[in-house]
């Protein structure tokens, strides 16, 4: 069963932290389209108002501007909420290396504040975004939830600490928490202009401008690229999953693997471009290979991703065509 068939009680209310971001705004759209209530908590440090413009006049939408580091705001945000979808964080491995303190403050203190507020207000379930970065230097593929290595960046550490806190709040207080380890999420709404933009929007933006993008390293590093619709499915199914899923973490991906060079060739082909990339130094803190085993999510969350990376790329490039107002003819 896909997420379109999921049913919540009437008047169910969701809090989406980081709702003005890429993943958060897509979650808001999916929830509102199904007739449920959404409250967004965001301080717009990385999220964008334009991601929420379409919802501002919706009767089931509420925006609360505030910072995760403020416990009082988190308490206010959780009032009368059934489900928390905690996406708010400072992403990016490079940013965390440049400024580990702010990543720690937002991602760890902010998540702890949200857990406290959710506990205090009797939230039914707290679903939170973790990351495949927690696998660190663990070399085995595919990545399995119980096998993690040494974290390679402050960002990875913050996400691992989030998992520890979430498990602890389930064990100590009975707050039903479910962690989702995202693997390289992409899709509509992903900002191509950010200084910390992900690799797919960078490739698309550069190629559309007939410029050569830079690939860090030799391009053989591989990723399990995961289309946004699969992530929406995982979040909504995590809300309704059996209680055996609580306190656990799950790989959320499609379950495939493609190198950056292969990815670049696919995007170039879709855009009818023939531009050789530039190669730069490897990025500090990056995991070399990433490929998810999603058996646990299939079993306990009933997660069945529908969109593979190739189809996701076509949909994403179609969105960028409209967003950047550029005419594209697919091969």
C-alpha cells in the first residue's frame, strides 16, 4: 500500500519542524492534500518562505516562526499536535566541519527540546530525520541499521546522538519515536542556489547554464539516491506503524547505488548536454560508498518505495525546468 491510501482520523494534526525546507515543505503539501492539519516550525535560517507560499491561505495550515534552540517555542509548537515530523536541522557535512558548534546546538539541543516538548504534550508519535552519515567508516555494503562505524563529521555525530536520545525517550518516558536514516534525498523543491546545495541540483543548474560542474574526488564514490516521494511515504507510514517500530531507526532509500560519474552521465543525457565535468579534491568527512538495506523498513514500516532514481531524475529535472524557467527537451 502506497502512502496515498493511508488514512488518519479526521482533524489529525501534524507538526513539521523545518517545514520551509526541501523535505519539510513536500511533507506539508502531502499532508494538506489529504485533508489534515499542518503546523510548521521554522526559523528560516535555511528554509525558504517561497516553499510555503502555496499553503499560506490554506485553512488547515499554520506557520510558527521560531528556533529549535528555544524550548518555549518548541513547547508552543507541540500543543494540540498528534504527530511530530521532525525535519528541522542544519544539514551538510561541510557546514558542520566549518562550524561544529552551531550544528551541535541546532541538531542536538534542538532535537532534545523537541523530544521534551513532544513528551510534555502527549504527542502520539515523534518521527525524526536521521541520516546515512551515521554509518561513517563502516565499509560493508549494503548498510544495515545495526552496523555503524566511526562518524566522519560533526554532522554525523549529531544525527547519531539524536538516535540515542530518541531511543532513551521511548525507554524512559514512553514517547513513541521512530528514526528515519535518509539516503541522499532529491526531488522538487531542492534549492540549487544554496552554498551547500546537494549534488543533483548542482549538476542540473550548471548543465542548464552550459557550465562544467565540479565533482569532488574521482567520481567513483556511490550513493543511494532517494526520491522525495519515497521519503514522504516513509514518514507517514512511520506514524501508523505497529509499536514494534518505536525506539528503532530505519534506512529510508530505494535500495540501489549509482556513482557520481554515472549520475552525471544520466543527467547529461536527459538534458542533451555533452560537457565534461571538472574534478576537485575529495571532501573531508564524506562517506565513500552508500547503499541501503531497506528490509527492516519493509518489514516494520510496510515501506515500499515506488520511485527509482532514474524516474525520480526525470521528475526532478521537469520541476527544475519550470523553476528555472528554461526549456528542456528530453531524449
